[in-house]
């Protein structure tokens, strides 16, 4: 029963797709999903406060099953929600304002929740979990994240070799093109080397470059045939919004933090203080403890429900939703975060 009570809040995530029904109400109701994500959740973070409790390390079969249920259930929920929005807005009579808001809303949903869950699933060993990660990332045209995050980011985090580690004084708008292009090129290189060592031909679906390209092509053609160019444009746009939100979170998680270089090309082991940590309870419910990022990088194999709070790691002033809003305004971001980086370095 204790496991049920502790894991129940993570099922709150399914209230978010339900909010998209506000689209049917029209008018100002259409902005309510975005207001909830960037207004209600940050407010609840302040009101409800922090969760600094440490998890029970014992993982029963019931707890593992309960913890995995929302992750795997999200895959069909995200796909059906995305298709609903595509059909609704590609075939109906809506103003440009309504279409733009709907596109941003589904992009935020698929980026904040979908990619977060894909991130959790790609760290698992099960083929089912990893397939779920690939499906979710394919729906936002960011499948290479499966390669770069596992093989690149975790190895090179908080160094100059990692495109996903933001640098001190770098704005989100300078970081974004660098990480999008850099992570794609690095993922291509990593997969090419993996396939070369294992003798996998480029024509094989075991080469993820080939498999991902075919998956995206088939999905785009299906959307085009079903809803025309308007539907395809909406589908592509929500993907761009989703991965831009992902990279905003990457920007937040490691801003200004660096690992010491021990000898040429070799860096100290990744420690909890190489990632920004956040214990804001409500954000972590909706993001499956992603903000306990210090522990995730310290031990990447630890499942979300077993991630630990590190009080000795650098702490963010708000949950992720509030930090994303700060990142979009560079002068405000630098005003709040640069002194924190400087204090931490000292």
C-alpha cells in the first residue's frame, strides 16, 4: 500500500492530455493548457514546496510494475493525443491564433512529458522500453537523442566536448543551434563507429541511422496522405517546439558547471555537483523526478522512483517550468543564475 501511495502522484501526468479538450470550448479556453503548464505548476511548486525525502532502495515487483505503468501507458496516449490534435485542426475551421496555440500546446506536451518519458525508457535494458523511447522521439523528429544522450552526453557532460552542456554566459538562443546541430552530428558519428565495430551494414535496420530515417519518412508520408500539407506542417511544427523545449531543459540542467580535466582529454568522474538539482515536489511529479538530475548523472541506471536528493549539489531556485520561462529571457536568466554559478565555483 505504501508503494501505491508514493507512486500515485506520477499518474497526474495524464491530466495534461485531458486539458487539450479545452480546444473544443474555443475562445480563451484554448490557452488554458499552456497557462496550466507555465502558470499553475510553477505556482504549485511554491505552495507545495520541496520534497527532500530519500526513496526506499528496496524495489518490490509491485513497485516496479506500478512505476513502469505510466511510462509505457504514455506511449499510446501521446500518439492518440497527437493524432487527435492533427485531425481536429487540419480538418476544422479555426483561426490562425487557435492553430498556433494548439500547435504550441501539443509541442509542449510532447516535449515536456513525452521526451522526459522517452529519456527514462531509453536508459532501460528491456527492448520494450527502448522501443517506446524510439516511438516517442520519432513523433517529434528527434530520434538521434537516443544515441547521443546515452553514448555522448553522459560521457562528456559538463565538458567542452558535450554540445548539450551550456556554458557560462551563453544564452539559450546561442545554445540552441549549437546543441541541435552538434548533437545530431555527434550521434551520427557515434552510430557510425558502433556499426563499424560490430560489422553492421548501413542497409541494415540495426543501423539506427537507417532505421530512424525510414521511420520518420514513413510517419511524415502517412500524415501528409491523411491530412495534407497543413497537417504535415502542424506535425513538423509541434516536433520543433518539443525538441526546443527539451534543449531548454538541457540548457538549465548544466548551465555553467564544469568538470576538472585531470590529464589531457581525461576528466574527473561525473559527480552530483556537475548538474543543477531541484527538489520542487510538483514539477518532479509531472516530470518523473527529472529535476533530481544530479543523481541521474551520478548513477544513470537508477530508475526515476529511486533517484535521490543531493542537498550538497547546486540547487535551482524554481522548478523546471519556472526555469524555462527564465531561460527565454537572457538578461533575467543571467541576473539570477550567474551569481549562483559564481558562488558555486568559489
